[in-house]
C-alpha cells in the first residue's frame, strides 16, 4: 500500500520550496533543495580559492622580497659570488612574479603579497645589475 511522500513543514531553508524528505540536503541553515545546495557549494568553493590565493600571494611576496634582498646583498657586500645562492634567489623571484602576478586576491594580505613580489623583483633586479657591475666588468 503506497503512502504519500513525507513533506517537510518548513520547506527549503533558503528559498522556501516544499521538500520531500529524501530530496532534502543538509546545510548550515537547515534542509535545502538541490539548487540552493549547489549555489552554496559554489560560493564556498570560491571563498576557499580566494583564501588560498591570498595566502599564496603573501607567502610568495615574503619569499620574493627575501630573495631580492639576498641578491642585492650579494651584489653590494659579497667579496665572492656564491653562484648557487644567486641562481636559487633568481629562480625564487622569477617564480613568484610568474605565479602571483595574475592571481586574484580579495583581502589586504593578498594585496600586500602582490606588492611585496614587486618589491622583491625590483630589489632582485638591482642586485643582478650590481653583481654584473662588480663581478663581470
């Protein structure tokens, strides 16, 4: 003997559409329909991507700036040129510029990271020029 499907008294917590108990998906707001669940999931994924890109931009900026300072110190202070350190520092700066340049950021620390990458690139370029002036010529 078939029974009538159970319907939730409240319906979808987001849009109010009546729900069948088997079709309801749980959300932080309560039972929601599939369309609202997909929209919430997409928004959550976007927030996670932006959070990750903000952190990556900040870390890239910090390491790029440190590598740029290392190149600058090699060009200004060093009496001998440690080639491995210079190659690693140049690779870090170029990699940070290539990765962070087109990254979407949404918070202050993401913007600061992008600016630090630019600062690291400038310091690295000045350091490379100083190395060429001191050691090549």
